[in-house]
């Protein structure tokens, strides 16, 4: 069996990798302050603001930057309890679980996973006992296993080297 090392996408006018050192510095700066202006990012990477905007556009077009978002604390919305829920679907129930997860407002994430379970959901509720109502909906289609999130020592972040 042979393994290929993934190559970074090309896309700069000179044919170089889209993930050259400058763009990596730009992505780190943007990760550290997603609200930074093009002028501020330009100062940090030593380029002009129009050049930074062009690089950001190319990174967006290539799918390296997938979007910009606002993070809202679920506790501020009255949902301080979070849990990971694994689901082992019954026969033929995969599409129903994915559809239900998409329609359930308490579900903030839904991942198709390998192993005994097929789905991993992140669920936010107002109180521990409120989780039962959410789980009951999914129990129609399979078996659930829940783990409450007690703390988050490493916040969600972009993987890779800094």
C-alpha cells in the first residue's frame, strides 16, 4: 500500500503553493483576531491592504477559509448544560438520525463517525433533566450514550502548527 503526502493547493500568480509562508502568517493573524481589518492584517504580514484582500479572496475561493462566524455562548442563551451524545442507529435509520439532528435546535454539531456508534452530537440544554426530552427523540431510531461536558480545557481551534 502506498501513501501520498497531501500537497497544498496552488493558486498564487507565480504558481507557488497557496499555503506559502506569507499566507500561513496571514491565517495565523486572522485566527488570532478574526475581526482584524485588511489594513491591520497587512501591517502584521508586511504587505499592502489590497494584496492582503487578494490573498484572502484566493484562500476563500480555494476553500482554505471556509467562512467567518460569530461564536455565541450557549449559556448566555439559557443553555448552560452541554453533552456529547453518541448514537448507534438501528437498521436503516442512518438518514432519519441525520435529518432529526438537523431539525433539533439543541444540536449544535452532528458528526458521522466510525466505530460501534455512527453519530456524535453536541447538545445544549437548559438543565440536566432537559436532555431526556432530546434523547427521547433519537431513541426512536437507535441507542444513545451521553457524556456531560464538565469543562473545556482546550477550546475549539484550528488544527495544525502555529
